[in-house]
């Protein structure tokens, strides 16, 4: 999880929310959460490209 946070600048709460919503795939090595770089990249690519605060 820490690597995903560091790589994206997105907080733990948002990443956990994406996992809970099945928007981001999580794998487990025992009890350790693992997020593949490819899955993280795919999730980031699925996010909007427009800033909702600026499009109004």
C-alpha cells in the first residue's frame, strides 16, 4: 500500500475505497496487501482527465 501511495500521491483512504469498489485489484501475500504496478496504472488511467472544479 505504501508503494502505491508514494507512486501516485493518492491517499490510503481513496486507494482502499477503489479496492472495496472493485475499481482497483488487490492481491494478498498472506496478510500483506499487494497492488501490481500494472493494475495501479490501469486504475489511474481510468480516472477522469478533467478537473471537476475547473470544468464548471
